[in-house]
């Protein structure tokens, strides 16, 4: 069993308040969850109105499947016109890895 995670640092476009930020980030997180059946949430920069960190996690039987899902999630984030994908960080763990 393999677990993969992706943390994406996003720059939001025309956002001037935390309320507008929530309105921009919430549909992105919902689309990640629905389209790829992953766990997704805003995981950082909650107090900054133009920046967001979105975390994604998935589990699969093999590493290739985890990688494919994370690749697709990253592409979705990169293709969203209302955000700029600044950076990503990935982690892949197998059930034999020690925490």
C-alpha cells in the first residue's frame, strides 16, 4: 500500500479579503475531492488573502497509481485560470516505511 501527498502553494488572482479567498479556494478543493477521490483541504497561509496552500492525499495499491493521481491533481491546479501555481512538494510513502 502506498500513500502520497501533494502540497501546492498558490497565488490567488483578484482577491482582496479572506472571504473572497475562501470563495476562490473552496471550489478548487471540492473539485479535487470529487474528480480524483482524494482527501484535499486548505492547509496553510489561512491568514493571507492572496496566498493559499492546498494539500492533497491519496492511497493506492502501487506507487504508479499514486503518482498518476498526484500528477492529475497538479495539472488541475496549474490549469485553473484564477490561481498561479507557485510550487509543489510531494511525498510518497509505502506501508513498509517507518514514520
